[in-house]
């Protein structure tokens, strides 16, 4: 956990004894003084090695964050403490005020201007005018009956189809507990208690559900059966909700979804109920069968609404539900085709002789989990994410499946505790970035072993030897596919700029859109650039500096290659892969590659650094190729700036999407021709600026202005 010497030399003696909480105070204690990037990096490493502690200290001591900064466990605990200190009924009152407020039937005619939105409880959306047009009060609508302006941006998006739907008759040597068996037990049975013969074959008309949950004690996950009753209640009510929604909307009709809002609209159910529609009802029901199931559901649902499930499901309420399901064969048939994987029930637990079977099952955890939907039983998000196996299961769901479904665990999750769901989602999204940096520190930089990595992530487990199982599977997780866009992203590495040349001919009229290349795309599988197992390790990470040139004379038109990564460790990994294949890349482009650079845009700068600075480099080339993930091109402002810079400089522009295997090398812009090719003895790059510790992304425009790169030269 050693920072580069240039950052170590920064003097922060006046801040060494300042607590992170003091930076967050608004009482004038520090007179608004916050640290700049290099200072923040050094300050973040003063109080221990925990990745979460480093993230918390870093995000606390600067003032460059946007509205949704990095979520750390310590920061989210602060939020909960403040929330719990407020009067208990405030959230309820605020929710009721929004729900009872006047709602227009439609957006008033002639409305103009800019709006932002807030998604509220009870499927409400508030439209808030932010500028332009005549002043308007806030407008509140139901997403189940949206106004025309939302209808116009609505497309269709179902929940994902499980892999089990396309790999029929697959044998995984894993057992799945039928939902009907779990209903009969009314508790989590041990592996040895139930007949799991013939329960190992994956069938394409079954819905497989992997249950991730905390054990209540070291010896038994659920001694009093409370978790089991909560799980069954929520799964069965989701089944009934799915049936009712499918009957109303139409079984084959997809769910409406407004991508700009990130929310379903129209007739829709909860996300898990929608997954049941896709993976259970559609392959198992025709119109008549759905109608019969809907009639049965309508008879049961009113009775269920009298039970406050958020406060826990008692024995009497559970027995009523169990009897009701048994009375309707239409529902029992569907319940029998739902299969659950629960660790206590599906892995041997009883004897030392089973140790080998347990080890095999744990090593195959991800292969089992990706077969179906993952349900996370959540009561305390902080405790859940401190458990090694829970974190791994959530990581598999996020990284390999892309979706999980939250359900209440053993305690109340209602207002205001429902905010824990939001905390968990924020934490898990950013937790993936911390895990990835821990993996890079271990496998690429080689500064720690697997058990140290687990310790620095703050993960605990009952058996110490499980650390090796968990670490091996964490290393196998892919790089995070989601990007967290915020002005607090730390920019380090090399920022290439291209001053305008003497150009001839009119500018191309093409647009910059990775989805619409101006020429047929090529296929160049570059996915290995983000795979840890492709890291050879023969060359140390410190070799891969952020800007490099190749000796010799370039022949013909030239292309500068820029790698855009999530952190310096990822930049090293991608650079090593790319440098080994630079000839393949040059041939595919039909251009000479005289220089290559990388730029890290890091939302969670908690890992190791190679450079620990940002250099602005004036490069010379006829074309620019940017290598990055598709999400970084679509959502990251840094990527968009790089693309625009190439167009403004009159360069040919290409992108290479590392997370796509086909049609991923795309030309987006045809540059203007120079009087003479820049081939031959290309100009040496010139360093225009070097900033120790880098800068925050929100400072980029200020930096370019300081270098006098205005609108005509701000490439």
C-alpha cells in the first residue's frame, strides 16, 4: 500500500490529525478548506489498510464530488445514524404528503423548459422544472398511468431470461430444493433430510432461484424458522402478483420501461414477480391455464393483504398461506416448478466425510448461481456485506448475471428501514469497484496475498480456510461492467491533446455515436484485456507507464492509441494485453501506431498506483483509437471528451469495445486530410503539464483553460 514517491513527498502535516468527520462539518471549523487530489490520496492512506477506510477518508476530505459520490460502508453508516436520529414518523409523513398531493391528469399544454425528475414511493414521479418556459409548480404523476411525455420515451424491457431456459438437461452435480418441499417443511431442511434424487438436472421449464442470506448462528442459518417463513411468504406472494399482472397485461406482452428514468411504467409487477412471468409462467401456461391460476390468485390475495409481512410472518399466517396454496392445484403445479438453492439444504453439512463434497460444491458456486435468479435476503446491509460468502454471492449476481432481487430478511424492512435497500444497492454497486482494485493489487501489482486481500476488504467467515475459496472466486469475477459517473472521479495517467493542423477540404459531417459507425464494423476480440488470468506477470506493473512511443519511422498515416480504464491497475492490465498485440491492432486499422497512452478515470482510488499523476501530452497522429468498455463510452464524460477532441482536431476516430467480441472495432468519424501525411519521422510528444496526484474530473475544463486550450484548441 505504498504511494508513488511524488505523492509521498506532498506535505499534509497540517491535516494529519483532522478526522474525516471534521471535513464534512458545515460549522466553519475548517473554513471550507478541502484537499486537492494528491493531498487527498496521501490523507486517505494515513489510518490503516482497509479499502473501505481509504475510500471513506478520500471522499470525505475533498469538495469535488457530485450528488452521488462513492458509497462506502462508513459513509453509509453515517447516513443511517443521522436518519435514525430524526423523528421516526418524518419519512412516513413526507411520503404521505407526496402521495396525497394534487396530481394533474396530464402535463399542461404548452409547457416548455427543462425538467429533472425524482422517483418517489408508491410508484410516483415528480417532475421539477429547472429552467426555461413559464414557472410551473412541481408535477406529480403515477408511473402506472404516465403522462404522454413519459409514454413517448417508453420502450419494452422484460427481466432477463435465465440461463437455465437455454441449457436443458444440463447436469451440474448440484441439487435444487423444490419450492413445494420447502413449503412442506416450513423451515430450511438439512441436506440429509430431504430426497434430492433426480433433483440435479436443469430443466428449461423450471424457474431456478439462488438464495443468498446471512446465517443467524455459526451452526444453523435459521434456528427459529423465521427466515424461511419470510422467504416463502415473499416468493409465494411474488408468484401470485406475477399471475395477476400477466393476466392483466397479457402473458406474452413485455413490460414497459423508460430507460431515461431507469424505471418500469404502465402495468408492471415487482422485479422478482416480473422474473417469474418470464421464467416460469410463459414456459408453463397457456391462456386457459393462466386464467385458472389468476382466478385462484384473486381468491388468496385479499387474505394476504391483512398480514403485515414487513414485521415478520408468524406461524398462524404462514399456515394459512400454506393451506391456501395446497387448495389450488393450478398454483401448486407452478410452485412445484420453482427450485431453490439454499446452502444449508443443498450442500452436505453433517460429517467430516462430506468435506470433499463441500469443497467441490463451493468451488462450483458461480456455475450454480448463474443458472437462475438470485434473491438476496436483506436485513442489515452492513453486516451482509461484511460476510465473505454473502459478498461473493452478491458479486457473482452483479458481475456475471447483472441482476439480483432484494427481499426482507429476519427483521422489519419498512419505513424508514426501507432506506437500507437503497444503501445496499449503492454499496454493492461501488463494492464491485473495491473488490476489483483488491484483485488488481493482488494479481497484477503483487503487493499482497489472497488472505490479506480478503482482510483488507473487511470480509469475515466462520472457517478461516474458506478465505482461499472466496478469494479464488472473487478473482474470477469480471471487471465491473457498470460505471459510476461523478465529478469526483480521479484522472491520472496521460491526457492526449492534438492541436489543430493546417487542414484542407471541408470537415466531415459525421456524428459521434458508438452505435452508428460510418463504416461496417470489424470484429477484434479484445476481451482478454480485462481478464486477470491473461496477466503474465513476467514484466512488472511499474513498466507500463502512461505514455509510450515506439522506436522507428512510421509508414503512412498514423494512429495514436489511448486506453481508458477505471483505475491505474486496470490500465496496466489493458496496456500489457494491447502492447503484446500492437501489430494485430495496426493491421486491423490499416494504420501505423507510433504511440500509446492510458488514462484512468477512477471513482474509487483505493488501490496501487503506477504514475500517480496526470500528464497532458501533445501527440501527433492522423487518427485516434480509444479502447474502453461500452458502458464507459455510453456514460462516462471522460470518454465523450476524448471522442470530441479527436473530431475537433480533424482526426479519423476509431473505438474498440473491449467487452464485445464481434463488431467492436468501429470507425466513428472520417477526419480531414492534411496537406502532407504525418507519416514518416513523426514529431516527438510534448508534455504540456504534469500534476502530481492527478485532478478530479470536475476540474478538467479549468485545467484546459489554464493551458490556453480554448474552444478552438481544447482537444
